């Protein structure tokens, strides 16, 4: 058995050990008081900008609630397309080694949507709509698969930085901490799988691909990273939190030094991995 | 609210600025912006935000028919005309 195979098997055993019933695990409070923290203040998209500093604590806490709704909503949309892509790859020829793990992956992502969706619908009565669209085009052999798992990796790595910090933050409403904790617990395996697979695939295909293809992949993933970050700055959430000129706030906040620094810090680990493995050919500007 | 020609002008300027692949004089209201890859799928996210702002109403992409972003004419018809009727 090679190391790749052994690692996948190990991840499967870990998933079996951590298997839970998503309906009996969480204790949902009747309602959430929006005058408490639902997002770690330092992780709020506007933190460190005049838009945030100008708010009272109560207003900041209200914003932290809608930021949580946005964070959970974008997880739901990411997971919906993840599940679609995983289901397509289950038992596909050439996937014998990973199919057993895909079963766990699917199971766990479905549970995550139960937590995230449960929170959004119970306490905000809604999930923010998705703004991401993909169109199909012609791909080189293996490119489509590689891009799929490359995007999943970027998405999950960023989310996990938030989950890890919020799971530990005692200022947060307990239910928010629990959801972040449960998500991180599964995601630590998905992240390990993601890095293993992305590296393995790139080694397999990069010799076959032309330099043009490799550049296209690098460019696409760079743009994907930037697009992913933009979703953390949602005018709809700002509006719900009572902020004026929500679209201007979004546009301006994205340009500010404080938020750029935050994005660079949170994505550092994921960018380092992609650069070290030659997948990203240049450092993305965030 | 902006007039029809202002909206079309805003769309045209946004597409030229965002794409970087086409000059203003090459872009007509029936130039297929998706088919010709003038706008990428990732840039569509920004286009949707811009349309929400311009039309002052949220867009649910799951409710959209295919082809609604084909060109400026189609975008105008789908996102602005109903509001005026
Ligand atoms: Fe997840
Ligand atoms: Fe995951």
C-alpha cells in the first residue's frame, strides 16, 4: 500500500470514529440575542475600518450576528456545490482509492449544512443568496478535477481559520461556538485530504499539461481566491445590520489596508501550500 | 432611478473596466459578453452585485434563466425593464 492510499484509509477510520447524529448533538436556544457576539469581533469583515469603529458596541454586536449569517450562508453555498461535485466523482473510473472517503466527505458536508442552515433559518429566517456562478468550458485531461479540488481546498482552508478561532472564543454565543467547533472537527480531515489529493493530482498531471494550462490554472485559482474573499463582504448583511450605503461600505472596505492585511493573514497558509507546490505561479494580491 | 440610457452606459463602462479585454468602441449592446469570454464566471459575481446596486433589489441566481447575462440588451431586459413597466 502506498502512502497516499494509507493516508486515505486513515482518514476514513477517523471519520467513522467521529461519526455523529447531527440532530441530537446540538442544543438550539429558543432565540439568539443580537446584543451579544455571534462572530469574533476581530474577524468581522469591517474590523479595523472607520465603518466599524464608528459603531456602538450594541451595533457592532448586531453586525456580528449578520456576519455570522453571511459566513454560514456562504458555507452552505460552498457545500452545495461541493456535494454536487463529489457526487459526480463517486465511483468514477480511476477514483477507486478515494471513493470510500468521498462517502464520508458527502455525509459530513450534508451535516454541516444542517448546522449552518439550522442557525440561519431559526434565527434570521433566511440564508443569503449565492452570487457565484460557473460555466463549463473545454478542459485538458485532469484539469476539471484538479480545479474542482483546488477550489475546495482554498474555500475550506479560509473557512477553517475562522472556525478554529471562533470555536475557542468565549465571548461568542455558545451555539455559535459549538457549530464552529463541530465544523472544524470534520474540516481538519477534509483539509488533510484536500492537500494530499491536490498535491498528488498536480504531480500526476503537471507533466502532461502545457505551460499555458498551468498558467491558466494558476490565474483561475488566484481569481477564485479573490472572489471568495469578496463574499465575506456582503452588502446585504451590512444593510440588515443597519449600516447606510451598504454597497459603498463594501467597495471601500475591500480597499482598506486593515482588511487587506486581514485577508493576507488568513490566507497565508493556503497560499504558501499552493506556491510551494508550484500550483500558484505568483503571489495573489488580496 | 437612472434613465435607460444611463443604465446602459453604466453597464458598458463596467464591462470595459472589469474585463480589460475589450475597448469601449468594440462593445455593442448585443456583443455576447459571456460567450466571447469578455466577462469570466468569477467576474459575474461582481456583475450581480453591481446589478443589485443599480436596480436596488436583491438577485437570487437560483431563480435566473440561462442566458440572462448574454449581452447588455438582455441584461437590461431582465433586470430593469420589469421594474419600469
Ligand atoms: Fe463543511
Ligand atoms: Fe469540508
